[in-house]
């Protein structure tokens, strides 16, 4: 996400490289480009205007650090202001002492609301919480069926009354069932419309009053830009929204909604949806997101993905092997599979500081990882454990077995040997990879 905006901002900062210092003139010239980049990303024009004013006031003031180059100084100031605009602190999903904590999901039809309910349920499951779903969208055809299918997929209880057209009664009954079942969270799906109307808002107010939620989450299509701001303003004024969840953020959409919503409405963003599956949900961290927009990576998001997917016991075993310089292709294959659980490699690389901005249009896809895996799997167990025995004939056999070329096999062997040497240097210096250690 945000690749287009990050690229335009990079161009804006490039004009300052080689300059001796920041001056009011070159600051204004660069910030004009920043403002243009924000508007092209469909950031709300008032938010963009106030953003530029704030950065300009600080850039020509006393906050500039003399140890940084002019472009680095401006990037630092823009990053600080982006963090503020995006909300500053990470907003949290409500948690109450009452059983169950009730979260009401609202939004327009087509925003991905029902799928988002399931994604949050899966997110809660990974944190050892017991969620339950309530199918209170009694108007959209197949909405109840969709939520029941998602619940079955996640092995989550779903309260549904397929023959009822009374959303308020369904919500009240779901609350009672959730209390009897002693679940931790009740996630309540509601009806949407193609556009906001009085009947929709009246029903949502009645459902809200019936289930008395601890938090109302507004689900917004992240590709709608400034329209998402207008929608959030209306829902917040009528219902008192406690947070937003942005969907469809996996592509390189303009992304202006993420930058605009908190500043324009005061509603914090809690989550972003990054794909179709129930696993494709990330907590929204303002500082990390600001870094990602500026092509600086997002270490916190990377660590969270690792903590959710990496087997800590196996990671500790690997750390001990690295300490003894016992890293083999079998361990490499295991780590490759662990990485694939974390998501597409290209997406992971963009979370690493200093890497994402240098990728450009380079594609590092699933196909490349499968090719590497095929090469390793074409080795015998002895070859994986002792790669030094891989002579020319063995390499030809591995290339034929994996559907690759001898050159590709040789390249992997060279890269693997470089990796082993790097781990050896880290071992001698007492610095093993941080992701392999408990946080």
C-alpha cells in the first residue's frame, strides 16, 4: 500500500539533496510537491493544507537538526507530522470487564463489513480470546449465510435468525446468548446501504441501543479517498463511532483515507484490511504507517507478523544451531516455510527499514520462493546436511529434478554460503538475528 504516494514524496525530497541548508524558499518549493502528492493520493484538501502549514512552520523554526542533510531534515519533520495526523498513539479495541465485550460493526454496503467481522474474530482468536458473531444484517440477501460460513471456517459460534427481519431483536438475543456462553467478545454485523439514508441510521441507532456496545467500529473502503471522510463524519455524528477499519488496502490505491480520517473526524483507525482472507488484517500503528508511507519500513508490523507465525521453540533451537555454526539446507528450508506463513516476501521486504524504498518495481514473488524450495527439495537428505559434497554431476541432477538450471542451483549455493558466513561473523561478534530472540 501507499507505493504511489511514497514515490511522489521521494521526488519531492529529492530536490533538496546537495543543498547546504534548509531555507524558506527551498522548503516551500519541496512542500508544494508534498502537497501535490497528498492531493493526488486523495487526502482531504483541508487536511493537506493544514499539514503543509504545520511542517513549514517547524521547518523554518528552531527544530531543525544541523547533523542532518536538508532532505533528511524535511523527511524527519514530515514523518513527525504524519504520525500526529494519523493519530499519534495506537488505538485499541475496546475491552470491558463485562461478558461479553460488544463491538458493533457499521458501514456502507460493499465496504467489506461482514468479512471484516470475521477478520477481527480471527485476530482475537490469535490472542487467546473467544469471539462470537451476531448476524444482524437482516436485509442483504445471503448476508446471514456468509457470516455463518465464515464462522464455520473459523470454528466460531454465530448467532443467526435467518427467518427474522427484526435486527434489534436479533442483536438483543445474540447478547443474551453470548452472556450464557461466556464468550469474551460479541462482534455484531449490521446492515449497510449503497448510500446513507434515514432508515439505515434509524435502524443502526436502535441496534446500538439494544446491544449497548462498548465500541462502534466503522468499516470503510480505503479506496474511496475523501468520500470515506464524508461517510465517517456522518456515521460519527449519528452514532458516536469509536474507531475505523479500512478495507482494500492491499493494493497501491491512493490511500488518502488513511491520512485524512483521524485529522478530519477525530475517529482513530484501529485496523487495516490487506487482503481477502481472514488472516489479512493488521493493527494500525500511526508511527509505523507514517514510516511505510515515506518508504522507511515498519519494524513493528514485521515483528507482529513474526510473533504470530514463528514457532518460538523452533526459533530457539535454530538460534542454538547458529551459535554452533550448524546451519544447513534443512534449517534453511524450515525458515523459508516460516517466512511464507508471514505473507508475500515482497510485502515483508517493504517493512524492513531501508529496503522498501529501494525495491522499486522489482518483483520478489511466490514463484521465486517456490523455485528455491524446489531446488532444496531436489537434494538428498545428505546433500542438504552437507552442501559441500555437491559436485557438478549432483548439481545437474538437482537442476533437472527441480525444473531449474545449473546456474540457478549455483546461485542458491553461493547465496547460502554467504548467509552461513554472515551468521558466523554474527556468532563471533555475539550478534545473532533479533527476530530469532524472544522479545
